[in-house]
C-alpha cells in the first residue's frame, strides 16, 4: 500500500496506470462515490498489485486465497480475520507472500536482509535443500516481514445495531472496544446502557470490551459528581461492587475511567480510588485503565488537567489513554484537531513519568468545519474525513497540508458568502501518528470515535502494524 497525493491534472485512470493497479481497487479502498471527481491535495491509499487486494462484493476468503496461492488459514492469520465469513467489500487484504525474481550475483542472505526476514524463512517456504542453490531468473516466494505489534482501542457512541455493524466491519483492526458510556451517580450506582449489540459484535471479532465510566451528567462532565464519589470511600465500594456485577454479566474485559474536570483537591482522592478499584478488579482478571487529559508539564494549570496525576495513573493502571486531540475544539478557534507538534509535547512529558508500554495515544477520526473569521461563542460543525474531502470537491478548492501540524486543511466560501476553514485527518496525518507511536515505543492508539467515515485510516493502520488480539 502506498499514499498518493492528487496533483493538478491527475485522473483516477492515470493514477491507476502509474501504480499498475485497477481503478475499481482504488475506488473501493478509498470509498470514492465518483472516481472521476478528485480534489487537488486529496490523499489516496493505493493497493499494491500482487501484495494487496481490496475485497469486492461477493468475494470469499477462499477465492482470494486461491488467487494469492495461499491457504485460507494463512490469509486469515496475516489479516487478523477471526471468522472467514467476516470480510467486507472495500477492505484490504495483504498477501502473506510476494515473489522475488533472483538477479545475477544475489544470495539468499542478501535477499533476506533486503526484505527484513531470515534466510531460514526463505529456505523453508521455498523448499530449498541447500542454501546456495539459487540461480538468476528463479522465482522465490518471500514471506511478508513481521510488523510491529500494537494495541488499538476504539470508543463508540452508537451501541445499537448500527454500531454493531460498524464493529463487525472494523473489528479485525481492534484490540479493545469502549462503548460510551456508563455515568456514576452520587450513591455509587451507575446509569444504564443497552450495549448488547456492540458487545456481541466485539466477541465475534475477538475484541475485548472495556466498560467506560464517566462523571458525565446533563450533557457535561460534573466536577461535583466526581467529588461526591471520590471523597466517600463507602460510595466507592458500592460503585466497585456495581461495576463487578455489570462486567461479569456482560462479559467485559476491563474498565476505562474517563473522569474529567475533577477538582484539583481531589487529585489524591482519584489516585486512592483507582487503587481500590485495582484491588477489587485485578483478582478477577479485569483490566483497569484511565483516560487522561493531554498534559505537557506535571503542574499544568486548569481544571481539566490538575487532578490527572500522570505518574500515579502510570503506576496504578494497566494502561492509560492520553486524549491527544481536541486542540481544535468545537468552541475554539480553527486549528488542527491533533497537531503533531503538540501531541509530541505531551508524549515528551508522558514518557518521563509513565512506562512507555502503558501509554496509548489518542487519535481522532474526525474533522471540524469553522465559520471564519471565528467569533467567540460560535461552534464548529464536526465532519468526517470523507465529508471534508467532499466539501472541498463541492466548492472547488484544493486541500493544503500543514507540515508542522501534520494535518490537512482548506478554506471555502459557501452559497451565502460565508467563509469556512476545515481541519481534518487523512492518510498522511494518520501515518505520521502511527510513525510517532513506533518512534516513542508506545503501547498503541485509541480512536475517538467510531461512526465517522475515514476509509484511508484502516489500510494505513494495517500496513504499519499487526494488531494484538486480547
């Protein structure tokens, strides 16, 4: 898979010719409703012939395995397919092997080095009796090199059948699924959530569900509600008991606490609460995780940050999700949702106090459309990456790319004469994020939020990592 940025004069036919692939493979992978309409600056993911195949309507895993000359099991393992019937049109499957034609002067050791595999793998796969016996023109079957293993969490707000369909389609890319949400009450009970459809879809894809607990009430995070629980050990014991009941009955693998806008004076109360939770849940094998605001220093000021103790959470929890997004928030000025320079500032601090293998980096799957000049009190519209590109196409503007923020953006003027500025994610921006996860040696990524259409994300993720299953 490669990333192509559309240039002036490009057509889908020319791009297909350039990469030696089929138009329908590009159109399917990128969910192009009209392949004849491309936007200058738009990023496309391009499947590599012989190595990648985009599933078409009616395909079966057996048919694709036959085309690649591999077993169904080999194809399923390489692509994290837990059930051979669970493949969907538009998804990219990677061939477990590719062909190398031996050139004069080549040796098996050099070929292995070139492709990042061992000489023994080439010898075994090709049934070579003596390592030296290869000759120019010979075709060797080369196993795809192992990718770094990562964990992937995704929050989901649609927990009905529509959400379940999304989880069925994307489940092979996920380690964890976090249905949003259960809210605490001041007596230690929890609100109700009818999330059985998405839990069943998660199980079908070997995805571990995390029960999300928040202090969210009446459409906002409540500092007072958090205080009522964090300052009362008896209420906390009741909450833990209720958590265990739900997790046992619904098959959750763990819990994710997303307590936001906690009073600074409750910082240690929050830490002690987490210690109680771990003492209650770990003996039964449940994970305990937290979501933390994106801090750049230990004493960062502000109600969102002060009670989030990075070092303590890193010691207590099994892992933490850093919410490295929302710099460009709906009620603020136009900006990249997750500017990479700011994300790196957060990571630079986080790795000094939290073990790297406990850090999960937040990744947004959405963009925003602001009216400009921005006026305080106005709010941006949330758009999916696919909708953002469509807006650029509809208004005939080019997409630009900010290298500092590693984010695409554009401006347009609507029918009323109102100017807009749009920031979103594309294949380049998520590739930059995944490269950062590798560079920092982090545990994985966490998406906010499933349900927004971003077809390029999934092949980029798949091309970069192997996803750990729980």
